C-alpha cells in the first residue's frame, strides 16, 4: 500500500483509506459483526486512515471504530467530523459546542485525543469566522484533538479553509464525475501542505460499474431518498449527477478501463493519480469490497489516454450539470 505524507497533519496516510459512513446509517442496514469485519479487512490490507463522523448513525460508526481500535491496536489515524447534529446556522459553531462534540466523539472512540476533527460541511460564513478557528486551536492546545480540518461542499469553501494556517486537511468530493477541484483546490493545498481527502470517490457507487437503469435502493438508503437533495446537499448523492446521466458516463468511461481492472479500481486509481491527493476514502459494506478497494493502493498509474477519456466524458456529459454548482 502506497502511503503519502500530510505535512500540516504531521502524519502519513495510506493512499486508500476507508470511509465509514455506511457503517453507521443511510446506506441500508449493516450489522455490527459485518461492520467490524470490514474494518479489520481494510486494516489487514494496509489501510491506515479511517474517516467517520459523529452523525453517522448518531455515533454508531464512531463506536464501532472504537471497538475495532481496541481489537486492532496499531498505527491507525481516525478522522471524525462534527457539526451536523444541530441546525445548520453559523451561531451553532461555538467553542462550547466544539468542546461538547469532541468530548462525545472521544467517548465513542475510546481515546483521550482525537487524531483529526473536521468541521462537517458547515455554512459558508463559518469559514470566515476567526473565532471558530481560535476555538479549534484551543482544543489542540488542550490536547483534546491533535489536528483539525474541514469537510466542504464547494471549491470556494476549500480555498478559504486552505488559507487558514491551522487547517491540516480539506475533505472534498473528487471523482471522475467531479473534476472542478483539480483547477485550483489541489494546487493550493499542495503548495500549503494541506492534505486532500477525496470523498464520494465512486459517486455513491455509480462508478463501480454495477448499476443499471433497473437498479433500486432500499427506503433507508440516501441513493433513494436524497436523489433531489431532500435530506442534505444533493451533491453527496451520485455526486449531484442525475442517475441516468451517470450511467451514460460510466458506459463511456468503460472503454478506458485497462484489461483485467474493474471500473471501481479504475475510478479509485484515477483519483489517486492526481497530484495533491493525500487519501481516497471509498466505503465498503463487505470485507471483499474493503480488500478490493485497498488493492488499488498498489496498482500502477493509469496511462495518459485514460485521463484524456475522463476529461472528455466530463466535458461532454457532466460539466454543464455540476461544474458551476460546487
């Protein structure tokens, strides 16, 4: 497994991590034994970076990772997120709430100091509030957290965060259907030493190549109930690309997949190939998926022709629908 250094975090991370949203909620039910098996399979395959949030299953994902950490001690970085368990207004992003939220996450994870805490896609004014970042600095000083970052919806938010000297990481949607971060965000992060955590790397499974027009999702799966942004930002579901358009894009992208590779491995390797990316965090519901994703960390770079195909498909089908929104 390839590892990459994140200067402001003062840590290295496996280039392929594990996103743990699906272990908490919103992707259909995953029982505890299956969730733990996924975590162990990822770690045994070389994954050292696990991403979660206090809102995933209202703490269930964090608690499962906490149990996993007790069963699998080692050099693991756990990145959690905070802020989405309350009404999304800037007034809720206060020092008192930060202290309470981090205390809860420390209990869930069973640790004294959180490795990395990210503001979880907060309202835009939060990125411009000095008091917010002063409060985060204070948590570092108190050793409640080792470092902090932000998870963002837009490239403008990412650039504002990168300009903050204490921000160690920026988590942003980046995949074959969301190319805008390549223009300014990744170069700015690389220059500043800020880690880039690429989330939604398979566009909610679209880029796995397993879906068709007949594919359905359970009632408790956000790919069913958030198709139009009914519950949260629509960009988090299929990367904001209408499902039929996504299927067309995947069909065209399949021509660029190297022989013997799956579409999912192609999509993950494409992200890992981008200069400035620190870690890619696909989710997994089974140990087999976790191991398959992890294997991408040892694959060779894609040929230039593959990157040309991704750009052409994006420009032809996807750009008009997403580029100016996020």
